[in-house]
C-alpha cells in the first residue's frame, strides 16, 4: 500500500498522463473529490442514470459518459486499482 505522498504523486502523474482518457481522469478526480460541484453532480447523476438517460447525457459529455459506463459495468475500477490509484 502506498503512503499518502506516494499516492498523491501517482495521482498527479495519472492526471497528466496520456494513458488515461479525459473522462477516466474526471472519474479519478471524482474519487478524490477534486472535481468542482458541477462535474461532481454530473458524475453522480450519470452513476444513477438508466441507459436511456445516460445516452442523453452522453450527447453532451461523450468521454465522461463512456468512462462512467466503464466504471459501472466495465474494467475502469479494476484498472485504477491495478495502477494503485484507488483502494
């Protein structure tokens, strides 16, 4: 397990890396409470949205909606854990 300083350094590296999409970086920041109120509320909304409403939200925020879908039903959470970015 990483120390807080190591975790912060890994987080900063991930947020400036091309290895993670813009949407994935938003999800990562959401996990650490680093998004502003709008994006935090938007991600919360996307997390509870059914497929139809997530599709509507994806029209305005495609990369974020794709990342949320990967968080909910795909492998994003596992990939973030494997990178030791989240517990």
